[in-house]
C-alpha cells in the first residue's frame, strides 16, 4: 500500500507508475476522489459534533420557547451526526479498499515495458560449447532419470501433472543445496527460519499476493487459510502489527520452506521435467530495513544471490525486470537467470525485490526512531529455488557419459562426491 499523503502531493507519479505497469491509471483518481469524500465528510462530522456539544451546554440554561427550539435542533443534529459519521466511515473504507488495489510505485530507473523488455545488467560465466566437446547435451529430465534422481511419471500418478518425486541422489542433491544455501546465509548474518506453509488471509493479502497473483494461490476454503507460494509471506507477517526499534535494523531472515503455486497462467509452458511445478522447496532471504536503506539492501541481496550461483559455477545473467513484469508489491526487481543448454537461453533461477514501504503499511509494521514512528521497508530475495537449480546444475555440469560434475561447494553435503553417476538399470 502506498503512502496516501504522497499520492495527494504527487498524483502524476502514481499515474505514471500505473501506466508503466500497464495497470488502471484511473484508479489513482478514484482513490483521490474517495479520499476527498472522506476528508470532507470528516470535517462535516466534526462541525456537527461541535455544534451538538455547544447546544448541550445551552439547554440546561434555556427556558420556554428557546429551550424547545434548542431541543428540536438537538434532535436534528443527532440524526445529522449519525449520518455524517456513517458517511465518514464509508468513505474511509472505500479509500482504503481502492488504495489497496494500487500497486507499488515503480523505481524511476526500472525499464518500461513487458516481460521481454528487461535490461541485462551483467553476464557472469560463459556457457559451455558442447559441440566443441563433441557431444549433444541431454536435458535435465533425461539426465535425472539416468541418475535415478527424478521421477515425474509416478509424481503424475500420485498427484497429477507438474508434480514429481526426487529419489536417491536427487533427494540428497536437494538436501545438499538447502544446507549449502543456509550455510551461506547464516555466515552472512541471516537468522535461519522454518516457517508455516499455511497462513491467514491477512498475511497473504498484506504481502500483495491476493491481487494480480491470486490465480496462482491455493486456498483452503474450510479453514480460510492459504498455502504459501514463497516463505516471503510468513516472513513478512512475522512482525505484523509490531513496532521495531531502529537500532535493531537491519533484521535479516533466511527461511527454508515448501512453496505451492497453481501456475494457472502457464498452460503449455515448461511441461517437461521439473522447471515449472506446483510444489517445490526454496531458501528465501528477507530483510527489514529503514526506508532510506532499501536500495542499498537490494544490491546486497543481489550480491548474495550472485555469490550463490557463482559458487555453483553456473553461467548466468542479471536483469533489471521491466515495469510490466513486476509483482504488485515490488518497486524494483532484479532476476538472476542461469543458462539452460538444451533450451539455448537464460531462465530465471533467483529474484530479489525491493518492496519499499508497500508491505509494511498493509501489515502495520513500523519502526521507532527516537520519537518518530513510521513504516519500514521490506525486501525479499530467492537464494535457492531447488528444482530450477537442479535443472541448471544437471544440464550445465553433465558429462558425455551421463554423469554430472559436482561443484566443490556441494561436496561436503554429498559425502565428498565429485560426480553423480548413472545408476544401473
């Protein structure tokens, strides 16, 4: 939720942001109109209450016709005050309802456009030339099946499409990735967390996931609880309705959790293998900082993601995501996309978003700095989304014989293995 005062002072900025996102520009004026009704009805209510109080002081002293007139006017005022109070509350509720539909204000440096209009900030590493090595690379599913690591057929049998089993070395590889990622995060000062996979509507809505992303959210009607698509949601909700002392900031958490996504808008996309699935595990970074520090923290989160992918020795590029591809809560988002050899392109493995004060206003999370109490900023960043990372590892580090080279960072968590070997059938 954006600052209503800022919206009043600079509505053109909000209109430009909505336009850049490809969202409803008229919503800005609808919010301002509702806010004007709220303020005018509030003034009207205060005026009537003041008159009501003044009459209350005069009535005991009045007599005869004067007193009768005052009593008559008091009756009129009682009805008017009640009506003004209801109008004030209705306008306030409408203002909040409309304000919560507005997406965060995009950072001025974000490239304008749709999904393909991102800016490449840097490219790290060089994709392997498999032709020069004399063999055609296999895709991750073929490799995973030969390694006895991935079973999508039984995943579909048990749960349906876009579900899978990680078996044998596949399961061990996930645990190695998670342990290595958490080790990096805790070494950097993050507090390790295990979070709930089910959250109340307040937490889901407060983080902005019941807006444009609602179609991808699983809802348990009987319990009115939501399955999280990322531990960003419980991590943001962890401090909702709290005031945090400024000297405790920044606060950084790294959570391991299951994630659930309908992928409702991805029909026909990435149907082979485990790149786009309904359930996966992830290590997520989350930061609470003072608003003036959010851009610097955003770069830090990106640096930690780059450190992680570099430690896995994967070739990747960093992109500045365009306005039309931002989530509603993000003012700016950087993605790290790893090279996927069999697809011949870079695909998203991690992302980090600066949500400024958008989520903290919705969740009522504030910071106290001396006598000042104000909303703080929240940021999130994927450290390791397991299935996609496995995809990138298998394809980039495969050998001609079907084995897969293991980066040194993972070896301590895989019993010292230097390679994953195909299993005999």
